[in-house]
């Protein structure tokens, strides 16, 4: 189930095409970023190509997690915004929660043989960008982006199918002439609210990890105040990143953020109206 197709993807050269498209995207993005930066423009829309290049500023926070956990515990929402990893629990503690459901990510890793790596390195790869205009570089990026997206979708889909292959139930590694597929299973993740009461509070407070994305939801609900978080986090850096994307990706990105803001607005309104459960 997927294993034959995955091997064929590698043997027929599609995997090499995927890797080359990825390398070209990296080189082209670097060149386009450099030119846009030299123009002093935060955002450029290449309408004919349907591509947007944009610089974004974002803040890097440093959290005092000991104080943050104590704060979340004091306001009573610690179990709702945290999780615990199985590797942070002892065998005795794991035994106490053996009946509790958990999440675990599984993925397939491909490790090429040395012969395949040499083949990849020896494959001709040329990308001469001298005397090529910025719009033409953007067009080249778009072409390689489409190729990469198409090939990567196939690669990822077939890897997901292989996760269901009966062969992986017998062995977590499957080898063939050009490499090895390995089943990687991440550690178990437990929701704190599901194991609350099964482990003592001291253990929970010392082992939990904070889901920072959920913090925004509880700010909107009114359980947390932004100004109160200033005592447990500080800005340690302000960085800039460059995003090169298609108009479709930009639209999807905006729709995602609008949806998130709308959700937070609804949570805030419900909390203000006094009927948020």
C-alpha cells in the first residue's frame, strides 16, 4: 500500500526532480529577496506571475516558564492550556495513566544510500541567474514552485499510505537498493485536563509544557490579561523574515488569520455576555 509507488517515485527520477526543484527555489528566493531589499520595498506584487514578495517583522519572546505555569495554575486554567510528554514521566506515573488516551505523531523517514547520494550530487544542476531580470527570476520561481508542490504532494501522500503498510507492523525499517524507509514514532502526548487528578499537582506543575497558541484563546475569553503576561515574558529580539508566495497562498493565509481573529472575537463576546461555558 504505497510502498511500490514510493519506490517507483525514487527509481524513475521523480525524487531527484523534487530535490532539484527545492534547491532552485532556495537559490531563487535568496536572489529575489536580495533584489527586493535593494529596492527598499516591503512588499512587491508581480501581478502577471501571481506572486507576492513581502518582508515581515516578528517578535521573539523569552518566557519564564516556571512563573508562567504558576500564574496559569493560580488562575485555574493550567490543565486546559498544557500537555505532558511521556518521556517526562516515570514508569510508575505512566502506569497510573495507562488507560488515558494520547496523541502520537507517526511519520516515514527516507534515508538514501551513499550510492544514491553520489548519484544526486553528480546529477547536473545548473541555474545561471546572471543578467536575468527580477520579473524573470520570479517567473522561474513560480515554475519551480508549481513543480515542487506537485511532486511533494505525491511524495507526502505515498509516505502516508506506507504508514498503513502491513510490512511496518513486522519491522520498523524497510530497505531496498536505493535506501531505507524508517517508521518514526514521536513520544506520547497527554492532555493535562485528562490526567488531572490521576497525578499529584506538584508532579503536573513540574512536567507540563505550555501550548502558547491556546493562551490567545483564553485572553479572548477574559481569563488572562495581556499586561499580566508581561511579568512572565519579555521581548528578546525583533527579527525580519522574507516570504515569497503565490497569490493563492497569500489569500489562504489571510483567510486563516481572519478566521482565527473571528473565533477569538466570538470567544471574547461570549465571555463579555456571560454565557461562555
